[in-house]
């Protein structure tokens, strides 16, 4: 019987920060309420790119 630690996945933190940051930037643009969800979507896309390219390539030290 072997005991192993489960790996914790904290990717949701990147998505949450990106969603809130994108929505905040969309609200600051001051072009109307349509830019808030647009900013949130762009934030989520950039978080996905960040996780795919930078975070997944990192090895545990």
C-alpha cells in the first residue's frame, strides 16, 4: 500500500484574477457596460494562454 500526496491544482486562482481584472479594466474603459464582459472574456483568454504556455512548463523544484 503506497501513500502519495495528491497534487493540488490552483489554476482557478489565475482564472479568477484574470476575470476580475478584465472586468475592472472593461469598467474603466468607460465606453458602456458592454465592455465589462468583453474585458472579462479577454482576461480569461489571457489567463488560459498564461497557464498553457508558462505555468504548465514549470517543473516542481
